[in-house]
């Protein structure tokens, strides 16, 4: 049950309120797995789309494998997520009803398999982002003042 973190989408925590999380498998080609082992993944502009009862990961950039040849993978291709039908219908219903978004939070190895942690998320308003930054600054100032005393 070892989990080895590959990449974390910190931008998602800044831009969204995270409501519900779940784990999904990922359909990959051979050179993609090797590139992922080198931590050459970017989840910043990534999101999940549900089409025809299947979940797809779009915008995920996996750089070409450094020692790959002519059969190297395409970096920005759409990748299929492995979820149960019940999980997919739950996600699709929440997106259709509430206007939520499905974003990947992290990618990691779980028992040798690549997994993606996805979440139902609601977009933050600019005011919320500013308030959080303001609160963080105040907390930091209080901490330094307490340390100084």
C-alpha cells in the first residue's frame, strides 16, 4: 500500500473549493509511464471531462520520454480515467446539476500503478483568493511576532 507522489496540482487548491475526492486509474502508453517515473508531468491546466459515460483527462502534459524513439507518445493527448459506472454517474450528475468542475489534485504510484486523485470542485471568486492571502499574511506576521517575544 505504498504511495509515491509524482506531482501535486497546487494551483487547484488556490483556484477551487474542494468538495469531494476520489481515486482513479489512468490508461497510459509505455513511454508515458517511463516519463512519469522521471516526474515529467504537468497538471496545472488539467481537467476531467465526461463523454459518453466515460471520464477523460484533458490538458495533462506528460513530456516525451528522454530515451524514447520514434514510438514516443504525444504529450498532450486525452487520457482515459478508470472509474466505476456509479462514480462516473455521480460526477456527471454533480457537474450537470451544480455547475461544478472535476479537477485532478495529484498523481501518484499506488502499488506500482499510476493513480490520479480527482475532486469535485467549485471555483473560487477573486475576493475569496484575496481574503485567503490576507489571512495568510496576518498569520505569518503573528507567528514572527510570537517568535520574536
